[in-house]
C-alpha cells in the first residue's frame, strides 16, 4: 500500500499537455488533489539541461511523465536528469511514465556492427534510478525484457475499439481491419477480435531500405471500410501507399488507427493528399500545429488510461485490467457511448 496520500506527478518538456491532462484527470475524476510538481527544467546556453524541484519529495511515490519523442536525445536526457534529481532528493519510488518509448525500433541487430540502442537506453534508465516503467504500445514487446525492473506496457487498442464502435456505429459489418505488413499481424488481429471484424494484410517487399518494390493485398476488401492498424507512423510513405493499394483493390474507404504519431518530415502533407479518409492517433506525442490543423487527422486522448494506470500502480492493484474494453468504458464516459 502507498505510504503517501496520493501519487506525485512531475513532467519534463516533452508533452506538458498530456501531463497536465493526466493530473487534471486524477483530480477531477478520482477524488485526488493532484497537480504537477512545481519544478523547472531548463537549458544553459550550451544546451545542458538543468532541473530544480521546488517541493519536498522525500518519501513520495513519484511519477515522471516524459515521452522520449522528437527531439529524442533531449527528452531522454531530461528524463534521466529529472530521475537523478528525485533520487538525490530521497524520493520513495520513481516510476517513469513514457507514453512513447524512443529508440524502440533499434531492438535487435539487423546487420553486423550495429547497436541495440533500445537495450542501451533501458540500461541508462535503470542506472539513473528509475524503479518502474509505464509505457504504451512498445514497437517490440521483447523490450520489456531489456529492463531489470518491472515494465507495464499498456495498449491503445481497447481505446481504439471504443472509438471505432462509436464512429462506425451502424456499419460495423462493413469494417475490415488491415495489417500494413506481415510483422504487424498480431497487433491487427488483436484489434479485429475486439470489434469482431475480419482481417486482411498488405504484404510489401523491399528492394532496399526505405524503398517498397511491390505491395500485395491479401484478403477480399471489396466494398469494405478498411482500418489500417499500426504502432507508429513516421514519414507516412508506407501507410499512404497501402491506402492507395487498398482503394485499387476495391475498398470503399480507408482509415488508419496508429498509436504514436511521430509524423516527421513530409508526413502531414502526405496524409493530407492521400487516399486516407481519416488518420486517428493518440496524444502520446504532443501534436505539432500542422498535425492539429490537418483536416483528416484526429487525436484520441490517453489521459484517462494513463491516469488510471498511475492509480493502479500507486495502490498496488492490477494494471492488466486496463487491457479490457469494458474496464475502459467508464473511464471514457462522455467521449464514447457504452458498448
């Protein structure tokens, strides 16, 4: 059981909006008096990061909300330095809430003389003093094994399931869930089971890295409202080409549900000009103004999910209970109708 009256939150600069919304959610909907810890995370002129906490944190159960998104190195260093600050200030326990785990794509050696950067980042976090990690939709689930501390990996799919059932009410029989590649079949199948929909696959072959030579649609998508499911979208090249192939194969509409909207480079422009009727992402990464202004991009809030996960971690109850659609219905009351 916790030794303090409520969990204590602190945030770096990576996604202050999400951190503030999590704190507000804890205060408004869970009867707690929770605000972000009074602190400053600043930079010297040469780019060095400096952290100062203005509140007493001795013995407190601390939760650092900090995705390691772009700029990945700066945000990672903020997380490590905040952790060191709390550890040297005698915090009781330090949990890193990392909605988007950067470097997750470097989880194995694809070629000789290359790093496994995800493991290096895990080592750095543990060495800094992080005692538990709470994240969402890791690019590769085996990254949990890179840590010698507990790691809870949440999933966006239960929230996506609520969103799909709400936005496609009355036409659920026309829905087809699509995996954008063979490697993502397990993720797509999991969502398909939640909404009781069939599954299709877009198989792609590459001649060399970054260039797709051929795409093949596996499954009958004629007349279907196709929903492409993936864990992250970066430059959006593969996703937009998959949408084109699905439309050519006879799909009525193509939508995409992606957990992490990295959306770098020409991504927003590509999505705007693509065959995608809508792209739904979460707020695990703070949206740029270009993303907010894009007519066919919609953002699903993750504050209710992370707020409840923080409570469950703090009071020692099940985090895996949040994998169930029915558990999330009351958390998202007002946003989506009950199933």
